[in-house]
C-alpha cells in the first residue's frame, strides 16, 4: 500500500496528486492564490526533488492499482515530523488517513523515535478532529511566514510513539 518515492516518475505522480488534492481541499480554506503559491514552492517536481535530497521521505499510497494519496515524513532528533498526509477526495472516508498515520508510527518505531509531530491549518476542522481521534494532542499555535505575503497559521500536534520492549 505504501511505495517509497524514489524515481522521477514517482515525483511526477506526487506532483499531480498534490495539484488535484490541494486545489479541491485547500482553496476553500486558504484561497486559490496561496494554494498556487504553495504548490509551486513545496509540491512541484523541483521542490519535491530538493526535499528528497535533504532527508524528507515521500511515500505514495496505492489501493486497487490506483495512487490515492501520499505522505511525507522527516526524522528530526527524537521526533518524526509528519510533513504531509493527503488522500484523494474519493477515498477520504475509507480509513486511509488513519492507515497513513499508522504507517508513520511504524517508521518512527523502527527508528526509535519518541513522537510524531505535525502541523495543521487552524481552519482545517475535519483534519484536527481526525488527528485528535487517533491520539494527537494540540500543543500550541504556530504561525510561519512562507513568503510572498503568505503565512501558515497552524496548530502543532503531537502523538507519543509506543516504544518497543527492549
């Protein structure tokens, strides 16, 4: 179900999924101008390739022979930063977001990391509820200037990772 992004073709698929999912989901939350800017800055082929070079891991989600979404994570000290988790609208109610978080948890456990950290837009009420339902806790606000007059106005959320018996 999870395929590590490692080829130019994989990067193109992520870029295409990002364009589809972000446009559908985020325009009502942050507007079309900011979505276009963020897609170019963070989810273009160039941006994804650079992120891969700097230690970000991308994974495509595949179900029934179709790419339905993707996640991106980055180990940071004792944490795993869950940078991106996106699922196509047609698959959102199928538990794939939860499966993606479980996959991230297994990655964190394998690496001996203590918690998963993510940021979520303060107006993304459905995602916040979903994260809380699976054990994430809101630990505060975070406003980040991303350039071009835009900011990401987010909550920071954390979840402790179960440590394997030693």
